[in-house]
């Protein structure tokens, strides 16, 4: 016999919000406004014990369980219909051990929280591109970001995790305790438990030299080919990515260019700042520059630079693939579709994932694509639901043309709700081991609201 909502309220420290409560609509909302689900309860967990109680409630009552960190999941995995949500957003503490160059962060922390804490010590690890993204979902899916070429993925820097299993038991996953679970958490998504704290390896990164450079769309082919060639031989401290982007109304962009599609390169040099101008020169020289905002800045400033383009409440539909090479044929497909980017929020990014990412064996973590050089995302994001059909069509048409030049699998953090059929391709040779690990830690598939690995 399962516990009731009233009994759950008595068990947890955090507030339990249910339909009829004045803050219910705010509590059930996730980043993607296309997702409109009504859980029977949202528990704003105060600690790991609360998370364990919510898991017990879901398991014993046979209802769906959603675990929410930053709430940025495009398919809306941070909520559910008729089930219960363990909302970790109140658990955001970050503790830095500067001597060991490590940090332990609670499962609800965002990259903004994390960077603010570590930057004070001149340290960082690979985070995402938007600072409001939760550390949990990003890390569990792999963790691609500005520093990946030099430091590896977020999951490569994960040392240990505190995990609440489907049984409600709280365990540590590290190299000594449950090492198979740690292996699976490094890219296997939220399939194995609710992670309530993450311990990361940090590296010295305080100031970077970088920012966006905008080029005329007519130079898109030259820019993409040039980026491919430059990054293949660039020092690993050079990060960043090319993008198709409508120019936002920012002061450094000429006014007559506002609202016009461009090809851009976002640069991030994490080596000695004084070497920055020379380090990014080859990218600046790919074509005549329309506008740029490049210079020395604190690393957290770059990580938050595009937050305003991705506010909560947009409609989201994304597609993604890994690419071993950015071939001329693939570039031609990008140049046909990228300039049609529909609104300023929508974008296409082509992230380089070579360098340190390639020094990890394909079977060393759950993240399998260690031979891929790029991770492409077609991120459809727009404010008006009336535009859903046209903008989803743009994403799908774009994807249909680039997919034949890409790997079958893609980065799970960029997957849409209709990508469940691609899960095996996303994990390649690691899928069977992941399924076995899933059987061990979650045999009844309680943690199924994710890019799901079936036990």
C-alpha cells in the first residue's frame, strides 16, 4: 500500500505542491512551453532524504517519477502527467576544495551557480553554453561546452556522485564504490537514479579571451570550411563553435543588421589571455567581419552571454547528430537550411568535440562517440505556438538533409521527445552494458522519463 500525498507532506522538509494550490502552475512549469503536463504533486526537495521519500512514493504508488534539475530538458522530462516530480531546484549549494581542485555541487545547481563558486578560486570545469542549464542533466548526458577540447566533457571530469536508487537507497558512485554505476552516469542520462550531488575535477581557468564574431551569410561556406580546417590543428585551449544566428539588437552589431541571419563563430581561448588575439585571429580572418564582441572576460561571463536568447517559456523542438567529419556535402546542406533560421531564439551550433574528448576510450564511459569530431544541434526555439508547425518543419527538413552525412547517433541532451527510437544508436557498443547496469540498479524502470534504456 503506497503512501498518500498527505503522508508524503509529513515525510519531507520541502513544500509539496498539488493541483489547486496557488503556485501549482508555476511549480509544474518547465523550460519548454510546449510541455503542458499536470503531475499530482511537485515536491521541492530540500535534501537527499526528500528525494528518497519522493522516489519511495512513486515506486509504491506505481506512478510516473520525474526528476528535475534545471528544467531545460527539451522533451520535458522534468515533469509528468499524473505522477510526482522530485524538483531539485532548491538544492543548489556548491562547495569548492581549492587545494584538491575539486568542487561538490548539489543536483539542482545550474552552471551559473557552479561557475560563480569556482571562479572565485580561478577554477572551472567544462559546463554548457547557457548558464541557466542544470549541471545534472548536462553532465549525465555527457556535457559538451566551451572547454571540452581542452578539459574533456563534463562527465569526464565527474569524480563521484551521491545517487538515490529506485529502492530509495542512497549510495556513492566513485572509482571504489559502485564503479559500474559511475561508468553509466558518465553519459548514460538519468536512467539509473536521482543524483543529488556531483563531485568534479577543476582546472585553472579564470579569464578567457573570446566572444562572438558575425559574418555575412553569403560567406557561410567559407566560414564553415575554414572553421573545420582551423580547429583540426588548433591548440586544445581554443574552443567555440560556428552557428547560424539572426543578429539580435545588440549595441556592437550595426543597426541595419539587426534581425538579419548571419553565420557566426563564437570563440573561447582558455590559454594565457595575452595570447588570445593571436589564437582567435585565424577564425576572425575566415571572412570579412560584420560585427564582433571579442576580448578578455571572466569565463562565467561567456557561459552566460546567450542566456537572454533562451528565456523560459519558448516553444522548443530540436534535432541532433554526431559527425565524424564536417564534409563539404554536409556543409552544403547546412548552407541550404541554416540561413532560413526562423527567429532570433532559434539557432544551429556545430560543437567541436575532439582534443581531450578523444583521449577517453569509447568504452571508458557511457558516452560512446569518442571518434566524432563534431556535435551538431538544430535548436528550434520560438515564442509563438502559432508558429509550431512551420518551425518544427524547418528543424525536420534541416535534419533530413544533414543526417545522411552524419553518424546515426546523436547527443542525448539535444534529443526531442520523438527520438526514443534512436537510443541504441546514441550509445553504440555501450548499449548492452548500459542495459545490464540498468537491470542491476533500476530493474523495474522507475527512472523511465529520459532517453530511456530499457532494463
